[in-house]
C-alpha cells in the first residue's frame, strides 16, 4: 500500500473515532434533559413563561432525538431516574433549610 494512502486511511479512521467520541452519550443527554426540565419548572413557578417554554422546547428536542433513533425507552428510564434523584436532593435541601429556620430564636 502506498504511504500516502496509508496516511489518508489512518486520518479518516482517527477522524471518525474522535467524531464518535465527541457525541454526547445517552446518559449525558438524559442528565441534561432532566436539568432543563427542572429549570423549566422553576421558571414556570416564577411566572417566567417565556424561559419555561424555551427550556421545555430544548427538552423536547433532546427527547425527539431518541424517539427518532429508537432508543427512547433507554433514554426515558435514565431521564426519569435523574429527575427522581434531583427531586430527592431538592427535598433534602428544603428540609435542611426549614429545620434550620425552626430552631432559630425569635
């Protein structure tokens, strides 16, 4: 094989390898979607409906990616677990904050 063809072949291989590695994983996307969902809910509760709508659309775009490639079930399980985990953390923060204010002298 010619040296220039070998170099070209290795160049193509490494380019494809790095391209594949740079694609966010399903776990990364599920985590990002869960974070965006929580931010959307917070914005809606604060009556910032424009921001809430934009964040919701971002979540739907991520979800549609997995609906189209046939991996939605796997994505949704991860997404749901991240949402549940975040809800537990938020509950713990709320309990810590409220218990700290209960013991404060008036």
